C-alpha cells in the first residue's frame, strides 16, 4: 500500500516527538483573511447582515475580509494603565480597553491624519449615538469641497457611535468613532481621527462611561509597553508612554 502524506507525517512524529509540532504546523498553516473585494465596484460584498439599532440598523462586516489581528479580541496586556482606561496605539493600529488581570480587549483601528499626529491624555466628556458631523476648520482648509454638515445616517463619516475627547473643558476635536468604510481599518486615511468597525464602536460604546481616561500613544523606540511574542523587543513595536 502506498504511503500517504499524512501517514508519513505521523511516522515522522513518532520517530522524532520533539519535532511533531513543527511538522503539523508547517503542513496545516493558519487560515488567513480572504482577498477583500474592491469597495469601489463591490461595496455590498463587505457586509453580511445587520445589528438592530435605532434609527438605523448597523451593517455587519464580513469579518473574513478583515485581517485577523484587527478583529476584536481579548489579549494579554502589560502596560501600566489602570483597568477601564482606553489606550490608543496609533503606530500598531490598535485600541485597547484595559481590563483586569493584565488583559485588554483589543480593537483594530484606522488612523486618520489627525489621529496619526496627535498624542496625549484626554477624557471622554461626551458620547453620541448616530452623530452628525461638522468638519473642522482645518479640514475645510485642506478640503474646501467638503460639506459643512453631514446628517446622522449610514453615509455619515462618524458611523453609528462617537466618543468625544476633552482636556479639561477644551474639546480636543479628537474623536473615536465608527466608520462606514471597513476596508480602512488597519490603515491610514487623509481625514478623521480614530475609526473602528461600526459593530466594534457599538460594542465599545456600551463599555465606556463618561469620564473615562484615554491615553493616545505614538511610536517611540525607548519604551516597550505591549508585545505578543517571546523574542527580543523590536523597534517597530515600541510605543511611548504618555503621562
């Protein structure tokens, strides 16, 4: 009887138990995200259903099109922040809701130009469901073609929920919000602040109270705050602790 590929792998595992994991790891790689459709020609392919909401239902994204690292998940977290703090890492494109026991709920984010350049500590002073959107004066200066106001709805750039960040009584004009363009999560964009999938900001909104502290970090090679491997630190995965 001819030997099959699987029987050969089993035999190898028996002969060299210490290498069995390597054989099966290499022969059965982890699944990856599907090649996403072009939103310019097939936007509807990104969505698979809705979450009931008012006054609009929230379109649900086909998560097989989203890279695994940018899907909502609980992870180990070794940063210094207290449980309940929001930590935005604009370098790695992650938002962490710090939990107990050195863990955090991690969300993938898209970073707009404003979000990519701003860092500091702020407080959630306002929350809005299906917010309207007014572009800032700086946005209008860069893009005079932008509308002066976009009403709440499925085409609003803030999506279904928004968290408004303040420093003292001053509005930073910095927002954590949803997006109706899920293909932008994990990347950068020319406008906006921090964007999450609409179902993710819907989830986060229910977990975050007014008065929550938000720490926004950017890349800095001196301090390692969070990592997910056992090897030595790498300069492209370090973030600055903003105090």
